[in-house]
């Protein structure tokens, strides 16, 4: 009898799975969401989101040109970070800054060389457009670099050995070239998977309600758990498919190293994918119509995952309350796992603690979904 | 005749408002998420570092290293959570993300400095988020610069007296919130407008009421204007609300011409509404409309310069940003908020949005009658 | 086997709508017999669908006991669900799955053993005549085919009890007959019990037993033949030579002794308020004076007569009049002209060179099954769809390029009573009147008129989406009439609406036609063709026949069928002129 029950259940489940599979194959939109969207988004994010400044347009305002100012200009010219342009007066340079033609000004007053040679204070004045503060910080860092190397070179040309009291030696682990793409791409994968997971399922249950097929399903011996499983499994496979595509692109196209174990990656991705799919399913079950489900999925997935997952903005620097909110964003845990797995390796404390958090979410969501989906029209 | 023309448009716009706001769920979705999000994201989205956990590995016994370290202990940017004693303690701290960086001070640090030689401090950073790492490194570098200048002054330095004197225009304290909040405003409004407009025609198509609309004496232009008004009005009201929050709560002053800002906002809303209506008119079902809206919103936000500068993108991607109305609107927002710009400096941002808006609206109007199933 | 398969005792069910509470089932008790076909009938909002849903356990009653096959549905819904078959109004076919895949899915869900399936499939496919189409996508089937497939899916595991909720709505007469054959065969061969709800009273008449519901209450239960007997001696057929049946019907229905007057064939069918032999002098005094030949014969009562007599009483049913509409032009003007109209979608021809014209003041019918192309033709006429070739002229113009003032002459009632569901009745009326350019006083007057004429005052602040179907229809009709149009386009205006509401609707439409309003109407209720002056029957994009209703019936008149109904005529035409094929 028990065996009979199991085989009956399996038959129903297989029936649902086969049905979903046919629908997925015949409706290009889920295939598009699963396989085209990650590629498009990954390329867009991969190229569109970059914090690596290059060719920063900087204006060098030289009020009186001579060999000294020339050597400084040359230093900027040689740096890969700058694309200098020259002005003869600070007014011209400032106007260019206002018109957003340049991002910063290096201002050498007319008495610069004179003071320098006389051993007097000869400051270099820097004006930076601080609107994009992050970019301004980066620009400033680069300017300091150019300035320091020029200073050493200038001193040694005068026969003075310049001694900086404290020398900083920078060693960046996991991403020695400070290539922002290496950390952005894993984060982007987490954001994309959040969107795909919830989009895939947000519409599917709502669609059954709207098309009236739900009523027919309800009157069959199919239990609600079987129906949910029938919905989750195919979309889980699709979601994992898009995960593999994304990882493959990350490694082979964007050159992000995969230092951790591939299988650990598969495991944590599965966990996260289940959480995303359940969120979509929950939206779908609660809203029952595609209009509200679609709106909620947009509002609840993209921007929160983009801004609150720690993928771009450091969570430690957020106010405490907001940090509390980030604990509710599943992408937060996945971002940490992916960045670690890609760049650092199998760092178990990071992976396990985040996996645990995702497990808790999974259990809560599964309970929520099953309690919300009773076999009734009310 | 003319009166009738406008009263028909008015009736349609009124109907759109009623359809949006009589339903409780749709009313909630339009009003609360944007306000909640500006609060959460406004506080969350910052590149500024605050209380970043670090560890210090001081191998030196002398006094100077203490002085050096004290800078970090007093800093609000960093929080020293651990003083380590052994080399092999470094790796787990960084691996496990307990600290962002470790300062490693060499054994003879104090001695070397006192002898007038250069001393070395190694900064080991977690590069998993290289931007955070780099920002932290910049903070440390400038703290070190201060330390060096002070030390040199106290101990009679040699060499050229060339210092950098830095001024940051428009955002003197380099608060990244000043930069990001206007971007959040733009993104949120874009999402709201697309939600309002992208589903508006698709929904009527599914319900069958769109046919009825087309059979009335109203012409496509009237229908278009009537359908566009709710998006624009809701956008204006919600933007105003968010602007008030930004100015009052986040205390970011508006330096420039508020009229220029509103002209920009208006043109942006027209462009976004136009795009939303095109998506809606193309879509046969609501599902397609939702997907369409999504496929526009994500690239529009990413490629707008909202979080990362457009200048850093590859040239081909930069070209794409020219058809993104959010790009122009963000420049206007930041221009007026931070740079104190007025109409003249922003003129080059106004007309592209106007063109996008007009082209999209005309196309949407054409689609009303020609997209049939 | 127990004699009763379904028992209700004192069942109550209330729904909370946004604005008010609806008592869908009000203290209802009755039993349904095993092995019989029981019909649930009643106007919209009587509680038929709610009852079905309660029976299969997807709704829970507020109070009372509901037993199905001796099992308490409220407590053990799964047990019940594994033994019954239920076909909801919109059956859950997956349109992107093929016929075979749909069958497989439901076989899996119903746990039909794999080795027994093929035989059952063959049997069902043979019965439904769908064997050639098993590989076709369900979405590509015609309406009738879809319904038959839906039925097949519910029958895969022969259920003990079959619940059918309006199984024949929107189905063409041929498929309707086939559906019934299948159902009756199951009852005879398998001893299945069937509970069905229907809006077609001829279908109810064929049931073993009917249960009449009204506003959530049980009105009566019994043998339909006995039920029909309740109006014995009150039903008559009246014909007057050389008289338009429409005006005849109008005159007759105004007579206080007449409870109901229905156009049927060439005459008018009367149900009298009391049992009495009606005299021509009393009924039609003017015509008697004019020496017209009047023929009044008693006819055998039908189920429908009894149904109407039960639900309609003279006091509450006012004359459904309509305010006067000014129409210019003479009665001979050709208002609508269609020449060689063709519409192609890819390589599929939805409408194939059709021709017809409509004169002023005519009611012109476009009949056909779902997917016959009538909606496509209709949409082209309204200017909603560009034509592939051929010509369309409405009031001399192509509406696609017509000016606003030309379109003001048109009234349009869309399929499924499309209204703005989130707007109240009043807001809907206000919007549509504004869209047609009405303003201020004139607009207010028209809104008041609509609320009063269509008896919508009670619901004026209710959201259109929450209205009962009959009221939706009224509102939709009112919205189309706000600007007093000269030409009315009505697309399936009576679909899914109960017989009372349909009568009311046609009464108003007739009145409009009498005023000179030109009306183009599509319908799949064949008996409604009688209201038309002229009509065309469409199938597969072509016109099969055109002419007056009498012309159509004459086509099908044979010795074995001396007095064919419109439905007979339709079936005859279809079978005569085309080979069956499932494609839409």
C-alpha cells in the first residue's frame, strides 16, 4: 500500500514535470530568461560596471612653462591613468572643469619653479571635481603616485637622495592588479541569479491562476506539495543552466580565476537558486495575477540585490539598521560566497556561515510557501 | 471642438489614475516601495568607508610605531579589531573576511626612522572587493602622507618642498552619498514610470478594453497623451517627495537652478513614458510587458553612470549610453545639486531627452493602431 | 451502490466582495441521485459554480454538511478529488501542449495505470472524433474541439461522479451535440453520475432531473418534463400574416395578460400569465380591426417556458424600453457594405472574400462557431484590424481612417463585456461618455439615463469587475449607447448570460432597431438568429449561407424535419458544406 502510494505520487510528479518541460520548450520566454538574459546581463555588467579609471582627462594649468614644469607634465603624460590637456591660465582650466571636459586640474603657479629652486615652499595645487567622490578619491590616489615618483626622480636629478620616512608597500591578495572586473563579475552573477530565479517562478504560478488551469489541477489528486515540486524542479534546472553559462563566461571570457572548488560552487549555487526560486514562487502565490507579480518581482529583486548585497557597496560601512536589512537579502550571502570561491578559494568559514544563513532562509521560505498554497480557491 | 479635444484627454487620464489607484495593491506598489527604497538605499549606497575592521601586526618595539599606529586607532574610517603577533595569523583573518586589511610594521621601524632612513609598512589587503581595497589604501596613503610631512618637519627634512594642496570642487568632503543619492532618485523614478506605463496598454489589450478605446472618436494622439499624463504626473509628484527627502533628511543642498532641474525631470519623464508606452504597445501580454520593462530598466540603470562612471566603459558601450535618458537626467541632477549648474551648462543634456521622448511617443502612437494580433 | 451520490444539508457560503457580501449559497439542502444526469440551472449569480466548487472541495462551506459519495468533502477533499471528474468553465487545457500531451498529463495526475491508458485514449479519441489531431497543440483547436478535449481529459479515469460547469458555452451546435452524446454514453455504459450546470435550457430539458437555483436558494428540484407541465395550457404560438415579427413581439409583450413573448420561427411564442385561451381581439385588437389573418395555436410547453414563468413575474419586470434615438437618413440606405473582404495571418486565411451589406434599421447577424472568422470580420468592420484585401465601408467610410465625427456614429460592445474592472459603474459610464465627447449637463443626463434604464443605480459605486455577469452585460451595453449611436456593433453580446438577461437584452435591441438604429451582431446562440432581419452563417472564414432566418431554415427543411430550428439549419449547413477538421 505504501509502495502504491509512492508510485502514484511519482507518477503525478513526473506528469507535472513533463508538462512543465513541454511548456518551457514551447514558450521561448523562459528559455530567453534562462539562457539569453544571463549572457546579455553579464556582458553589460561586465563591461558597463567598471571602477578602473583609465585615461582620466586632467588639465595641467601651467602659468609659466619651463624645464621643471615640463618634467612634471611628462610624468603625467607617461602615466597610463591620465590623459592630460594643457592650459595657460587657471581660468581656462576652471572653465573646462565646469564644462565637464576634464575631471581635475593640476595648477602650477607662475612662481612655482622659482620658489622650488630657491628652496621655498612650492605647492602644487590640485582641484578635483568631487561630484563622483569615489572617482575623485581614485584620481587623487593616482595623482599622488605621479607626484611622488616625479619628486624622487627630480630630487635624484639634483643629486639629492630623497628619503620618505615611511614607505608603504601595498600587497593586495586575491586580486593583485586591483582589477575591478575580477570582483564585479562574481557579484554580478549573484545579482543576475537573483533576478532570473525570481522572474522565472514569479510569473508561472500566477499564469496558471489567470488561465484557469489552476482550478483543473486542484481537482485532481495532485497535492499542493507535488505541484510546487513540479514547478520548482524544472526551473531549478533552467536556473542552474544559466548559472553554468555565467560561470563559464566569467572564467573563459572575463578571465576571472576560479580558485575554489567547482563542486562547492555548484552546491552553494543550488542552495541560492532554490532560495531565489522560492521567493518568486511566494510572490506568485500571494499575488495570483501577473500584473502584481511582475511589479513585485521587479521591485523586490533588481535594486535590492544591486545595492544591498555588498557587491558594490561595502556592507560594513552602512548604518547599523541598514546592515540589519541586508541580512534579509539572500544575494548578500551569495555575493560573499562567490567572491570568495572565485578569488580566494575554499575558505570554509566564509562559505559555511553564509551557506547556513541561506539554509535558514530556505527553510523559512519553504514553510511560508507551503502554508500559503492550500488547495482552495479562497 | 477644442474644448472637447482636451476634455476627452482629461477623461482618459482620469480613468488611468482611477485604474491605478482604486486597487489597493497597485496603490501600495506605486507609493511605498520608492519611498522606502530611497531611505534604505540612500543610507546603504555609499563608497565611503566607515568602521572598516583592520588588524595590526606590529613587529617593532619602539615608540615611533606606536605613534604611527595611534593614527589608525583614532580614525573613524578604521576600527582596529585585532593586534596579531604571528605571521601566520594574517591569512585566516583576511581569508575569513574578518578584516579588510592588515598593517604589517617591520621590526626595525622606529630605529630606522630615528636614524633618518626609510622604514617600511606593508599593507595587506583583501582584493575580493578591489574597490573597497583601493579606497582603503587611499585613506592609508593620505594618512601616511600626513605622518611623513609631520615627521619631516620635526626632523629637518631635505629635498624639495613640494606639497600637494588639494581642493575638491562641488563636494568638498567627498561624500559619496552626494553623488549616489541623485542617482537613486533617477533609478527609482525610472522604475516607477515603467511600471505605470509599460503595463498600461498591455493590460487593456488583455482585458479587451483597448479595442473599445480605439473605436471611440478619440484619435491616437489623444489616447497617447491621456496615457502619458499619469506617468508624468506621478513621476513629478514622487520626484518632488524624494527631492524633499534628499534635501531635508540627507541634507544635500541644491546649489543650482531648481527650474532647470524640473525641466530636466519633465523631459526625462516624457522620455521614460515614451519608452514605457512603446514597450506596452509592442507587448501582447502582460508577461511580455514585464519582461520588456525589466530588460530596459536593468541596462538603463547600469549604463547610466549611476554607480560607476561612463568614462570607464569600453567605447562601444559608451555609445550605447547615448540613447539612455537616465544618463542625461543624472548629469542634470548632479549638475544642479552639486555643481550649481543652470540652463546654459545643461542645455546639451536637455535636447537628447526631448528627442528620445518625442521619437518614442510617436512610435508608440503608431503602434497603437498598427500592432494587431 | 448508494442511491444518492451527493448530499447537501443546510450549506451556507458567503463571499466578501470589496464593497458588499454575497450570499452565494443560502441554507441549501438537496441530494443528487446516483447514475443520473442532474442539471443545475438558474440565472447568473444563482450559485451554480460555487456549488460545483464546493462539491469538489476547492471551496469550503461556511456551515452545513456536504457529502460526496458518502465522504465529507470538507474533511477529506483529496479522497473525493481522486474519485470525481470536474470540468470548470474554462477548462484547464494547456494550450501550448499537444492533445496527446494534455491527455498524458491528466492521466498522470489521475494516476491511471500506464498499461490501461492506450485503450482508454483510443476510446476517448474515437468518441470525440479527435484521433487525427492528437499531435496538434491544444491552442490551435477550435472552441468545440477544446471543449471535447477538456471532457476527454476529465474522463480518462472514468470518474464515479462527473461535474460539468457550463460545458457548452461558446461551443458550436455540432460540437454541442457530440459533447452530449459522449456524456450520455458514459452514463449508460459506465453508470456514471453527472451533475452539470448550463445556460441552455434545451440541454436542461434532456436531464433526468433538474435543480433550479436562484440567488443562492433552491427553488425546485424534479423531472424537467414535470416541470414543463406547470405551464400547461399557457403557451401559444401567434402568427400574423405580413407582419414583422419584431413589432408583433413588441405589441404582444406589452399586453398585461402575456408574461413572456419570444420570437420563434415565423411567429411569436407566448407564455400567458394565467391559464386561459387568449383571444385575438384581446391580444391584437388593431390587427383584428385591420382584418389581418391572425393565427393562435396552443403548443406543448417546453422547459424554457416553465423556467421563465417561474422566474419572471409581471410586477418586477418592467418594460425594458430605451429612450428615443434620432437617426437621420432613410430606411433603404446601405449603411454597411463589405466586398470581398479578406484577412490573412501569415499563410492562414481567417476571413476569405466575404460579401454582405446591411441596410439602415436592420439587425444583421454574423453567426458561426468559435474560430469561424466572425470576430476577425467584425474587428475589420470596426477598423480595429487592417484588411488584407477587399473593401469595408461603414456609413460610407473605412473606420480605420475615419474622422472622429464619423466614429461618433458608432457604438461598440466588445466581447466578454470588456470594462474597466477597477472603476466603478458610474466611473465607467463617465469615462465612455467623455470619450465620445459628451460633457457637462448632457453627460450627466445620459449617465442618469443609463443608470435608470439599465437598473444600475443599486450598483453605481461598485467596481465593474465585481458585478454579476448580467449587470456587466448591461453596463457594457449602456456604455456603447451613451452617445446615441446610429450604428451598433455588438460582439457576442449574450455570451454566458442567462435566458432572462438575454430576453431583456433583445427587447432593448429590438426597440433600437425599430428606431432605425442599424445593428450588426455576432452570436453563437442559434436561436437568437430569429431576432435578426438577415444574417450570414460563417465557417472557416467563408460565408456558408446568407439571407433571412426563414431562408436558412428552408435550406434545411426536409420531409423528416418539417420544422427545423435555426440550430438544425446550422448543423445541416456545416455538414453539407464542409468536411470536419479541427483547425481553427
